[in-house]
C-alpha cells in the first residue's frame, strides 16, 4: 500500500484537533473533495472506539464501509445506488480481516487495542491510513473519481 506523508500529516492534524478514527477517515474524504459537512463528521462519532467506545467492530472498518457508501450509495430520490456497493464493502471487510484482523487478533477495537489505551497511539494511525488507502483503491478500481465523488463514465 502506498501511504503518503501528506496523508499521515493530515491524519495527525485531525487527531490533534481531537477528531477520532471514523471522523478522521470521513474528513480526509471530504478534504479530497474540498467539501465541508460538520453534521456528517459529527454523525461518524457514533462509530468511534468500536461503536461509541464499546470496543466492538473497529471504527476504521465501519467508517470505511460508510465511505464506500458515501461515493456509491443512494443519497436522494434522484440517485441510484451502485449495484456493486455491497461487493465493494465485502472486499473491504475481507481485506480488513486478512490484514488487520490477522495481525491484531480480530476486527473489534478491543482486540486490536488489547485493552491497552497506549496501543491506540501506535496502531490506529497505521490502520486508518491503510483503510483509507484500501477504500480509495476499491473506489478507483470501480471507476470513481475521488476528487468529484462521482462515477467516471
């Protein structure tokens, strides 16, 4: 995976502004499109720490699925959901299980962090950047322009 220093510094900037994992991934996506949507960023806070710090499914994975839907899902009565959306999400989940889950013993936040808050500092940035890159790869492979958020004809 091609993780850039720019992406890493963008992540650190957002983390220093006290955004959490799922909010950071969404904000990075919005930044790619030069958009703002504080309500949506606020909404993503429900996924943080494994669904509201319950330690369940990792916020990077759940927000990655939301990002795929951000591009390929239905958002208005005029839009049609991309019929490949669920397959794209499945690809992300399989990748996450193989890469992150295998490395850390599961896909739940509590498994990844091993009940040690210090692991958040060491593990989460890498996981966020890898997940962000994988989401981008999936979208590009399916014909999406990341800067416009639209399917390229």
